[in-house]
């Protein structure tokens, strides 16, 4: 292991052993999106109207509610992985990397939690 | 990078190559993906949250994003909202077609120059067509 060029400093260390999981998780959630997002779009397009009562009644049914919650899990994970790759490519300073690390590990979970709570409230009563 | 010598030659990058369909589709995959992640999911959460919040919250969402009451700032944002939604639909179809192309590339197929350019171009054509069909259906039915 040298200490000159960037490649020289990492050569021989082996892989971080996380790449394959990231790659496969990205593909797996992509397949999920392939089902979930067209379901959402077609459902919205076919609705007789988009007033509160119609949309709320639709989202409260078991199948749509399940799809919406799966979107919160599957699509947010897919987005998280993709945004992480983008940030890794463009952010090179240590401070920025920490900010990106916080963003990628906190925001998707916060958003998904808010979304799941919302769908549960729609489906199980409340407002 | 701190210890890397400063004056090493760099490989030619964006400014050197002639644009081709594969390059365009590659960068569009990233742009549409991140657009969907930041704009699409934010709007999606607002929509679901408004639906959970009750009729008033849902009406606020509609007023800002789709149907302005009359005049004011909301007539601007509602027009923009339609544009953003149409843009997100296109972004989804482009990202989806390009993603399916990636599945094919992942198994090692589709790298021949001609086939690669053809399938890249088809993702662009598909996204525009699917977006047109989708919104024609929504607006005209």
C-alpha cells in the first residue's frame, strides 16, 4: 500500500463488502416500484373525481392503503440508495460528506414514518 | 485526494465527447431519479399528509397544487403544480424505461453500439409517449 496517489492508498485493502448489498437492494426496490407506482398512477387516473371524500375512501381501502405504505418503505429506500450514489459522486469535502450522511440516513426514515402514520390514520379512522 | 500529486493528466470528460443517446439517457436517469426523490416524494407526502389531516388540509393542498380558488399567488402555484406533476410523470416514465434498460445491461446484454443507441433512444420516445397518453386520458376522459 503506497501513500502517493488515491488509488495507491486503497490498493490491497479489498472491498468494503457493502457494494453488492447496495446494488441488489437498489434493483429489488426498483422491481417493487415497477408494480407500486403504476398502481398508484392508474388508480388516480381512473378515479371518478378527486375530491376529499372520493380520494379518502379509496386510500382507506385495504389494498390501496397497503400499496401506499409499501411505497413509503420500498420507494423511499430506493430513493435513499439513489440519492446516496449521487451525493457520493459529487460531494468530496469532509464536512459535506457528514451533512450528506445525515441527510441520507435521517430524512428518508422521517418522511416514510410520517407517510405511514398518515396512511394508518386514513385507513383506521380519525379525521 | 489530499496527497495526490496536483498536475496529473485527467481523462477527457464531458466537454470533449460528442453527445449520444446513451449519454443523454444516463444523465437523465440520474436527473429524473433525484427529481422524483426530492420533488416527487415531497409532494407525495404532502398529498398523503393532507388526506390524513382532513377536508380542510386536503383543500389547501388542492388550492396550492391543482385548483386555485381565484387569483392571487395560488393561481400561479396551481399552474406550476400542473407543470410539476406532468414533469414528474415524464420523469417517472423516463426513469422506469431507463431502469428497465439497466436490468438488461445488468445481465450483460445490449452493449453493441447500434443496439445500445437504439434502446437508449426508445426510452426517450417511450417516456414522452407514455406521458402524453397518461395526461390525455386524465384531461379528456
